[in-house]
């Protein structure tokens, strides 16, 4: 395998690792906190609402927005690491 192919494979492997880790966080927050752990979280109040309800309605959206910016940041660093970034 050439150096270019090896670098592309390593880049893709790290890209997939980042995606899977962020998707895991999204899954835990949206599905876990909004559905699976809702009974336990509802014992805690947040802004006058049960925390499980808040996660189902607002928390998962905020988390998703934060994950978008985390993904952008991580991918910019990865692009610079493998020198595949866009010229600024």
C-alpha cells in the first residue's frame, strides 16, 4: 500500500471513530435520557420541569447542536493533521 493510500485509510479510520463516538453521545442523550432513564431523571427538577421531560424536549436538541460544533472542531484538526484541509 502506498503512503497516500495508508494516509487515506488512517484518515478515514479516525473519521469513523469520531463519528461513532459522537453518535454514541447523541444516542445516550436522546434515547437514553429521553426514554430509558426518564423515570429516574424525572425525580430531578430543571427549570420547573422534570429533567427527563426536559431532555426529551430540549436537552437532546441542545446536545445535538453542541455535537455539531464539536464535530466541526475535531474534523478541522483531523484535516490539518492529514493535510487535507481547505485553503483559508
